[in-house]
């Protein structure tokens, strides 16, 4: 067996040796046919979860009631799931119960899109009962069976469809697209966290503008967190080149900036983003505003830092639709800064307190910030005695004015 399937083939071999059917399924088969990079390799089998647990030494039970066991081969995890049929979906996301079955075709029939409803044998033979290969050759995303039924079962499939448009540069089959529009309201039944995960995959995909345009044209954006409040600005969102960005933080920064969000923190929290992501976006927005109003100052370079510099450079190139300053030039300027962090100052807060003979307080940090700025701007040398003299002079001047 070839490439990424080689390790997983150990599992298929063992299952088949013990009299069970076993196949590669899902996204790995689709991406193999598309000659795309293959991520996780999933396996479907007629073996029950109990059979799987008894055959393999290293396993993790992640959903035995739904038939899924993770099998570890050389510490690499593979999801192995028993063929199953699903009962009614009670929350537009999960089936109320599943039944283990022996039919591969019936198992594939419960999947979302035809391109994901294929299986592959150890020899590379493709089993394709719902014409997924044809859909791939046509660049088409269509549901397995009735699209309204598929989206009523699991409304997140609507966002997955948009995501696949963005990732694969495919188009939606007419019936599938109409059903997505009709049942878009069901997205309100899905947790914000799951919506956010799919949205992030859209804005960081290879063809993000296609997915964003689809969200706008189909009015699906109305069912995503807070976006219905920005109907007028959304046309601007699809006019910028999202493909130049390469991280979730960059994507959220661009979205928040383009929408001219008045309270970015509240907006980002509505998407249930982590505090780490929110803080990174807020810092990016401050940097962008500083650069657009004052240019690339030493203080801005200092605050951005070398690690985040390429990120801000990319964002500005997208926002301005041009590159005004080369990244190499900015990197050289950063490297030429007198200090790269407050730790590189030859003084600290204790020195400031001792020289002033005042009690500690917020003023100490303010004084150090003033020293940082003066050193960065070349007004003051990073020299202990000169900084002391400068601070005492500033203090006397302040007292005189007072």
C-alpha cells in the first residue's frame, strides 16, 4: 500500500485476516483521487467495537457507543469505525442512536457529500456507490441523497459544504445549494464553537473568497455570530485577497478591521474565541492603526516584535492592496533598534524608585515607558547615568509645573 495509507494498511490486513471487511473511507480517499495532501486516514469495518478492541493492543475508546475506536500504529492514531446506520437526529447534529450493520453501502449512504462517500480497498480499488468520482471530476459538491434530509440531520453540513467550496475550488450542485439556502436557519441550532471551527477553515483555505462570497450570496451569513449586523460592510470583505493570509489570527484581524467593528473584543467573544486569539487580534488592530496613521515608527516596530512583523506586513498588504515597504527593509530596521525589549534597558523599576525617593506605584511603569520611548527615538542613550539625569530632570520639571 502507498504513501499515507501504508501504516493504516496494517489495520486493514489484521481485520481482514480475522474475517472482517475493512476499507479506507472518507476524506482520505477523496484527497487521494484529487492528488491533494492527505490528512487523517479513517477506516470503516464490519468488525464490532468489541472485535476491534480484542484485535489491537494499543487502542483508545473515543466513542464506543457510536462504533469508533482509535487504533494506534507506531503511535499514529487511526479512527476505526464499525459500519453503522443512524436513527433520527434529535439536535440537528447527532443521531439519537446508531445500529451496527454489515453493509458497506448502507454505511456510506449516511455520509454528507458523494465525494466523501467512497471507500478504497488495500489494492487501491475504489468503491463508489453514489458516483463520488464523477462529482470530483466535475468539481461538484452534492449530498448523498436528498439534500434537505442531509441538512436536517446535521445542519453543520451546510458550513462544511461552504468550507469544501473554499478548500477545493468546487461548486455546489444546484439542489444542494438551494437546500443550503432553505435550511440555513438551522445553523442557529449548532454550537458557536463548531460554526467557528468551520469558518476558520474557510478563511484560511486556498480559495477563501469563494466561500465568503457563497456565505454572502446565499444569506447564510445571517445565521453566523454577529454578522447580520454588518450586512452593508460584507461586500467589502469579499473584495480583499484573503488567500494572502496564513493564520486564524490574521483572518480574524482582517475581518474585524474590514467590518469596522466598534467593539472588537465583544465581536470576537461572540465567536467563542480563546483569550489568546482575542488578545493577539486586538494587538494587531492597534499596530495597523498606528502604522496607517503614523507610518512605521521605531516604537511600532518595537511593540510588534520580529516574530509578528511578517503577519502585520501581510495584513497591511491586503488592506492597502499593495506592498508599500519591503519586509526585508523592516526586518533590518528592527534589527537596528537600540533595544528589543524593556529587559535590555540598563535600569529597572527599583532604580527609578530609589532615584525619586517616592513610593512604588503605577507611575514607575509609566516612567519606564517614557525611558523606552526616548531611547528608541534616539533622544536618550541607554546609559545608566544619562537615564538617571534625564528622569530627575523630568521629575523636577513636572514638580515645577505642578
